[in-house]
C-alpha cells in the first residue's frame, strides 16, 4: 500500500468497559449510538413502524 502512496487507516476500537477516555471516545460513542438508532428515528419521522404497519397513536 505504501508503494502507491496510500497509507492504511488504523481501526478505532472503543474502550472495553464502555467508558469514554477522551474526546475521540466520546465522539465515536455518539456516532455509534446514533447509527444504531437511525432506523427507529427514521420510522418516527415518516410516521411508520419498522415492519411497515401503521403506528399506534
């Protein structure tokens, strides 16, 4: 990879205990949490549930 001038990007691994140590950990945890709940938020916005049925009101 380095022959072509491309450097590999190191993989981020979160802390094992789940407690953020610095700003990078805090940012990663916010991003991962928002990504996990993306479909639920989208369903609320569009007024439907995940399986396509009508929402309860």
